[in-house]
């Protein structure tokens, strides 16, 4: 799909420090995309951002906001979700660096900005964005 991202880059921190940095102060694309941590493990963090597709935004306007109000009362599956999982694996024999792997789905702006984050760390090791 066009919104998929798979990005790998090398960070200079050891894995626990890199994970902690992403937990406390994630990169700007994650903050700007309003991603929030929904799950975490010893070597990964999972972020989600919820949004309304253009169809639902038009629906809210056409119904003069009644549709939005109804969505708060009756749980309807109107929201879409961007989801990113970030893994932190030791890189090299001494494990002092971290291979950061970002997998998931995000907007085009977020994907491009994450590519810039990788470029700041010496460039992407491997980058695949859906066609």
C-alpha cells in the first residue's frame, strides 16, 4: 500500500538509551503526527495516531456537525489509524550502537520526515515505501 513504511537506520546510542529517548521525546515527525504510545516491550515501542478520512469530514460538514455529535454517542468505526512500531536492536559486535527499525503505516508527510530523521543519523540502511 502507498502508506506503508519500512525504515532502518543506525543510532549511536545503545538500545536501552535509544528506546528511552524515543519514549520520552520522540522525533518531530512522531510528535507532529500526534502519535501516542499504545504498547511497549523491552525492545520496541508501538505508536498510533487516529484521524478522520476526507469522506467522514465531508459527512460532518454536510450534517452540520450532527454526524460528529452522533459519532460521540454511538460508537461507529469512523476513525482511521496510522500505526508505527519502532524496534531497537543492538548493532555491531559490542552492541554500543542501535539499529532502529520503523515499520507500519503513516501519512506521506510523516514518512518523508522520518526519512529525514534517518538522514540525520547517516542515512537509511534500507528504505521501502509502498507503491
